[in-house]
């Protein structure tokens, strides 16, 4: 399948909290790809200013649905929240 939508979550995570954030990413990457409808890719992007997780989906609707899933709300967001120094930015893009 082809990626038709991206879910971009950008987080401000201090350097000392990044190992914990990377653990959450690695723990839930494969369950995301295996169980979330329409999920195609998931990449961790790191720079000095922030950390970003870029999710690829087969549709905008599936990207939106992931944000309401138990995996996101109960596992990923709950695991990441203690690492944030500010609320994350969440954006969904349709591929033109």
C-alpha cells in the first residue's frame, strides 16, 4: 500500500528524558504496525530542539482513528507524557 496520510507528533523532550521516550517508541512501534488499521510506517526523528514521530497511514481517516485508539491513549501517550516539557503538537497531513 501507499502512504496517503501522515500523522506528525512533535514533542519537546529534554535530553535527560529522551532514553525513556525512545523506549516507548521501540516498545510500541511493532504493535502499532501490526494492530492499527491502515498503519504503514512509523519513524522516530530526533533533533536538538524536539523529537518527532512520523506515522504513515493509508488514509486520513485511519490516522484520525489511531488518536482515539486504546494503544495511543492508554499506552503510547501515557508512556510519553512524563517525558514532555510541553504539550505535543499533533498534525495530520494528506498526501497530495
